[in-house]
């Protein structure tokens, strides 16, 4: 499975390694092209997952503010709810093609 934006592959992993949460695909940290992501200052806390870290995504075409996010320290109850540890996994905005 790949996450692609503006022709740039942002993440690539086996389907079995990707987690789906609320309709979003979360890629393991080692599957993400980290040089395309820059931490954003945008704050967000999910009521059940915890504090999120947003990222601006840089491609050769443009800068896409807050187009990716992860949960560096998800709540233990969230991990139980999802059924798998998704600490640091990265999800992408709907403008990113995942498939």
C-alpha cells in the first residue's frame, strides 16, 4: 500500500502493516518518507486517541499544510479500542491517494 501526493510517494508498506482507524490508513513510522514531513504547530487532541502531532507535507509541487498526522503517545484505551499499537503511525489527509 502506498500514500502518494503530487506524484511523490510519502509512505509504502505491506497491507498487513497498515492500520485503519476511522476511515484513515495509518502507516508505520519506518514506512514513511520522513524528509517529506515537517512538524506543524497545529494543536489537536482527539477525545479518545489523545494528543496528535500534525505535519506539513512537502512535495516537489507544493507545501501541503497539516496533510499528515500521528499520535506519538496514544491513550492506552485507544490502543485497546483499535486492537493494535499505532504509536507514531502516520495518517494522511484525503488529498493524499492511498491504495
